[in-house]
C-alpha cells in the first residue's frame, strides 16, 4: 500500500499521475498501468473540482493484493451536506465535461463510492493485475 496527499491545485492532477506511475513501476505492473493512470487523472480531477473544501486537498491511495490493484481518491467534501454523490453521466456530444466516471466505469473492473470519516468520500476503482510484487502489499 502506498498513499500521498495532494494540495487542491491544478498541477496536483499531474503529480497524482506521476505518483501512480512510480508506484506501479515499483510493483512491476505493466498490463493495467495505462488504465489506472487514466483513471487516477479522472478521479483526481473530480476531487479537485467537486470534492475539496477550502484548505483541504485529496489523497491518492494504491493497494495491490490478490491479483488486483485498488485505486482510491479520498476527498474532503461531505456528500451528505451538499447532496452530491458521484455518479456516471451520459453527456451529449457537445458537452465539454461529464465523462470522467464514464471513462472509469469503462476501464476499471469495478468502482464505487464510500463515505470517509470524519468527512468526505472515497471514490475507488479496482483493476485486475497479473502479478504484483510483495512491495505492493
């Protein structure tokens, strides 16, 4: 397991992708790496735009076990307070946003949303991975 906190600023999306790439490389994962990198970009972008409270950032957590990689993005916005819970949208062709979770749904083997204590939420995705080195656990 590896995790890292990122400030709520646009460059953090790229930094989250670099962090994910370094972890997957250390674990010797090639197969699902491109899909995981794309999903961390989407989930980190969503956390930045929709999930962070002033003064708070987001956390990216990667866990590897039992032939799977679990990607989690933890944010600070309380979905019970504002009534917004992430869901897949099906935007029109002319829409310039709204495709992030649709991409995650297409690339991941599973995904979901959990509450985070004491506040915020966790948006997670899970990917099959052939072999994960012991360092991933």
